């Protein structure tokens, strides 16, 4: 009695490898686009949460008789530090319940950076979101509002619509 061995031919194996290659060539770019879309969606949610928190803090201050303007949304600025963790530098009064980390370095994308301009008596805090693909959006905290510095910028429109 002879044993009959069954196996795939070389042609069948090559065909399967080619099909897997075609599928991965289509799937990998789609996956990368979905990741960028998810990062932008997270930024949109962050902008909405910050705007809501600033409005709420403004109302709390007015109700308590404090009419000082909000001038800062972080306790420190710099790379790889908590951001949106404190109204006016007071960490016992956080802006977001779970603060974000600022950009790890100047070339990072999909993250936030803080810069403060103006004078000591009239500081203007700016928060830059580094878009995952290209460009950035600058938001300013001025007159108790968190708005785009350039409202007509395409990236600003994408994050605030």
C-alpha cells in the first residue's frame, strides 16, 4: 500500500502570496488614514472640551463676584509637560479632568504646544495644535474665549466645525 501525500503546489503558494500582497497594499494606506482621522477627531473633542471648561469657569467666577479674566490654561509650558491642567496656573482647578501632555519635541505632530505672549499685566496665551499630516492651528485664550487666531485657516475650520 502506498501513501498518497497531498500538498500545495508552488503555483498555488505563489498565488496566495500575491493575493495577500494586494490586500495589504490596499489595507495599510486605509489604516494610516483612519489613524490620522482619529487623531484629528480627538483634537476636535479637546477643543470642544476646553471651550466648555472656559465658559464654565467664566460663569463660576462671575457668580462668585470675581471678574478677573482667565489668562492661562496650563501650570507650565515647555515640551513634554502637562497642558490644560490648570486655570491660571492653579493645578487644584484643572481645565480638563485628564490633562494632555504637550509635544515631546518641536517636530512632533498630533499634539499641543503652549506659548505666552504679551506683557505681565496683559498676557496672551496661545495654544498650537500640530496637525498629524501637515500644518498647525493656533488658538488664543483672549477675553475668556478659546478661539482660533486665524478663523479662516483651513485647519482651524476643520477643528472647529
